[in-house]
C-alpha cells in the first residue's frame, strides 16, 4: 500500500458539507490500506477577508502580524477536518506548520521552505493516524509563523510529499484534471492523462491556473509525482486507471506529443521606451531600476534606428504597470528616452510541448495560423519547449481556438 498526500483547496473545503465530503474521500484511502497525510487550504473566501482586515487597519501593516492573522484560515480548516474524520471513525490529528516543524526563511508573506522534519508524522501515519496539516504556513528563523504566499498550500503539499517520501501528491481542485487548454474557451479541449514537469511548469508560468508555478518547480526538483483531480466528481484513485492528470518525469511518457497545451494570460501589459541612446549599458540602465522596484519583466524586443537610437519594448504584469512607469520616469535623466508608450490591452498566447525539441515547424504553424485569422503579432518569445506571442487582448479566444485546432488538439 502507498503513502500519499492529499491536498484540498478552498473550494473543496468551502463549508461543513464539503469538509464532510473530503473526509469521506480520505476515509476511502485509509480503508484501502494507504498511509495518508492531508493538506488543507482556508475555507473559500476566508483568506481574502483576513487580508482585507489587515489592510483596513493599516495599509503598511507589520508583515509578521499579517502572517499571524492570515495563517489562521488554514488552522481552522485543519482542525475542522480532523474533527470530521474522527466523527466517521478515522483516527486523525491536526498540525500547524510550527508543530511539524516546517521551517522557512524569514520573508514574511512570501516565505520559502528550508526544511521539513517528517519523522513524527511518518511514525504516526505508520500507526494508522491521518495527519491533517494547515497548508500555506511554516515557522521562520525567529520562531514566528510565516506564510508562503500565492499557491502556498500546493507548495506545502509537494514539500510534505517529498519529506514523507510519498508515492504521489494528489491535488484536489474544482477541475478534474489538466486540459490541453481552457475548456471554457475551447469545448473540444482534451484532458491529459500525463504531462511532464517541464510542460506543466511552462504552462503554469504563462497563464494556466490549475497548478501554481512554485509547487511544480518543487515537484520537478524533488521528483514528486503529482495528480490533479476533482473534489466534486465521483471518482476514486484506486484499483485501476487514475481519473485525473499526472505530472511526471519525462521518462514516464513514452510517446511525447508535439504540443501538450495552449495557455493564455490576459494579465499582461506592454511598455515601449522610445528613442533610447544606442550605447553599451542602456539595457542595464532600464531594467536594473525596474528589478530594484520589484517589477518582473518578461518578453523583451529591441529595435535599432538609423539615427543611433533604439526602442526597447517589454512586457510585464498589468498590475506592475503604474510602478514601472514611475520607476522609468524617475530614471529618465540616466536613461535618456524621449517617451514611454504603455498598452494594457494585450494578451500572451503560448504553445508548449516537449515534442518541440525533436520537431521543426511549430513556430511557423503558430504564425501562419494567426495570420490566417488576421491577428497581428506584436512580440515573440521562445524557449526550448515554448513559443509565446503577444497579441491584442480582443483576439485572445479566437487565437486559442484556432491554435488548438491547428495543432490537432481538438477532442474527437
């Protein structure tokens, strides 16, 4: 029998009835003979309320006290889940991050995991006790509660699976797997039985919302097999084909698809810094201050003019646009640009697949398909297994549907 980690997000534990439903799922795994650890998020909407209270009291609140407040959402859920399991005859005990301990660095609000001591959990699980852990939290070097930031519960679950040497980490969400693209846009999107860590990491980084980038990075580093499945569908993960989508090492996939999926992001903005002197160090003069201001830049294109100036175009998260403009304006004298052009009405479309390594023509198919639909490409970026383009936001759905068909991803 296997040792598994089951992670349930906020919608899966949104109320007491859903917590009971989760407890019943956990009981089935226990009755099948598995050693089980459960990681839970806060109940749906709770974290947002806790964050709002902190911000209302003080926009510049102490990050250490913010963590003390926000971490309580998961602590409540873990206790309720343990009670629900006990009520149906399953021995269970809740754990907070500091009790394990799950040790992190001291970056409150966005801490990174340093280590997990899973010895006590392993001992108790071997004796039949289910460990229910509050996700999203740990303990810092100063022995204060820390939170892991966006996607923290997924990251907690993967890190725990690595520490416990679990066979896999099951991520239960409101979708039943990983699809070739967003099924809300493309009705013929197919659920993938397996996808590689690299493909999932690229898809997560360019807009796919199923898994958070940090959790996939950690899973790839620690070689933790992840499975994405639904909390609401009537399925089991036992005795046959797994019902969700597995994220695994490339060696586990015999026949690799040319393209695994198509992702999109509408949370993009484009900035063009016009008529910058074409001289050594100009890129550092632009992007150094942006990095110092915490602005993450993605796609970059440089156009050189005959008069000795250059236009520098780059993309960034739309919410970072005001900060980026202010940073550039503050450094105008050092950079020497003539004007800044900003466009928040853009979208990034990405085609991802490990099969690109051994096949040519993926990019040309993308460009031809978009051209046939009258969609202009503004910026292009590539990696070994990804091609991304920036287009007008109004063409997002048309582009995704057209590309999904062009690469043969439509379900029969």
